[in-house]
C-alpha cells in the first residue's frame, strides 16, 4: 500500500510537471497533469484555472476515481462559479477525461491533457502524428484522432475518448487538444514534450519532402529502450526550469 511519504513525492512530481510543461510553452492556465496513486482508486491533479508556473505540492488535489465517475456532471456546475473567479480549489472540469482513462487502462499511471499548438493543429488538420524519429517511438504506429471538440466533462464522453485512445500512448482531439498517457509521470510528461516536437518535425518534413515513419521492425526493437530512458528525458527537462533549481533559463 502506498504510504504518505510516497503520496507526497507523487504530489511533488505532479506539481513540478506543471512547471515543466509551462516552461516548454505547452500549457497556460488550461491543461492538467494527473497521477494515479498506486494501489488505490485515487488520482492527484492541479486545481482548475491555476497558472502552471506557480503550482506547488500543497496545491495538488486528490480525487476519488470511482466516486467522480459515479457523480458524473454533478461534480462541476459552471453556474456556481462567479464569473472568472473560482473561490475554492476544485478539480478541472475535464478531470472526467483522466478518470475515464484510468478506469479503462489499468496500465496507465499518469495522464496529461494540453492544448499545445502544433499537435493540436495536426488534429484540426485530420493528420495523425507518426513515429518519425527515435523520441517518437511511443506514438507508433500513429496517434488516433478523437473527432469531437467537446470538453470531456461527463462520463459518456469520457468513455468515448478512452475508447478512441484504446491502447495507444497519445491521442489528438480534433479542435480541442491532445491526451498523452504513461506508466509514470515521467513517461507521460516526456512524451507530451516529444509529441509537440514530432508534430513540428512532421510539418517541416511534409514541406521539404515526404515523411517516412520508422519501420515496425525498428520500433519493436528500440521502443523498449526508449521507454527505459523516458525518466532521463524528464530529469533533463526538469533541469531547465529555474523555479525547480534549474541552471538554464
């Protein structure tokens, strides 16, 4: 069973992930990182509308996955919010997206949802992102595209989105954003960064020539190696964030 020290460490990781994604320019006040607490039906997530650059471990909220799914739309009532002011910390409206994926995918321990520019544009253009280079191996054979732009605020839409994601590590949401999942926070956050870089590479490659995805044989051979190195990538991106003690701004 996960102890309190482990939970606190996980809260720290969720909070610093918000700052990493902010430093990479992939989030503003929208978007969220979550983590499943191992051995429980609980997830950790940032409060809605809080800027990512200032999120601290003590800000991170705990949500019961089963209770949230069962309560459905009653978990969030926009009519009770005072304009642009949200007085108390509450989970993002699209926590249901995270909840639905955790229910469908027991292998997933972290979920990231962002509206990052280039990958989102790929979804708008109905163009899946492919595994074009080594850091894109987790996206093989290509990202599915969820066809609805809706906010995923109810369990029915959440289950649709989770079904579209299926067993993949990333999904584009047409007219909305992206979802990236991983077996750890490190995997999900690193892959979120590389999803945007792969999208940019695919756009450039399409301009100068014809993008060629890595072969299934290569992906099968080297995919596990990159999977093992995701935590190294995470630590590198963390080292760039000044607020986390990074030396490079």
